[in-house]
C-alpha cells in the first residue's frame, strides 16, 4: 500500500478483531459496546469545539478517539482520527471539519460491519459451523 490506498485488486480493511478462539464474541461485543459509549459523545464534543474554534480540545479528543479506535480494531477510523488530530494541531478549520466528518462516517461504517460480523460469528459458534473461528478482518466490498 502506498499513500493509504490499497493495491489494485485488494479489499480495504476497515475493521480488525482479536481471535475468537482466545477471546470469543462476548469480549468482541463488549469492546464494541465500550467504543459505542465513548466515541459518539466525543464527536459531539468536537463539533461543539469547532463552533468555538477550540482546536486544542479537538486535538485531545481526537487523540482519545485514536485510542478507542485502536482498541476496537477500527483501522480506518484510527487513520481518520490521526488525520483529525493533526489538522486540529495546525488549527486548520477546513481540514479539521473535513477530517471530523470522515471520522464520523468511518466510525458508523465500522461499527455496523463489526456488529454484523460479531453476530455472524456468534451464530456460527452456536450452530457449530467452522466458517467463523476467528474475527480477523472485516473487509469492505
């Protein structure tokens, strides 16, 4: 990959998870619950900070979002939050606004895909299907 773009013919990885064999869908679900409790309120705070042009606060909230994204395995959100943090650090209103919107979109997409994947993994385990024995990567199609 160069410049954050996938090589031709490969799917972009949006979400990564720990191995179900060692953690199970319950732990993956708890991680997603924690992300869902923490991340949306930060987005709301960051939007309020944009109105006040409080870039220092946005920078800190974006950094915290990086940690949450990393913990949840939301790779695209992690990249967007890092870009948001850098834009806020420079005080660039347009870039900060743009990266905040991108981070919010990638969060919603990653959470939805992750919830579906965990549900499928849980169902596969319950039914005894060997199809999903680990939660590695959810790929966008």
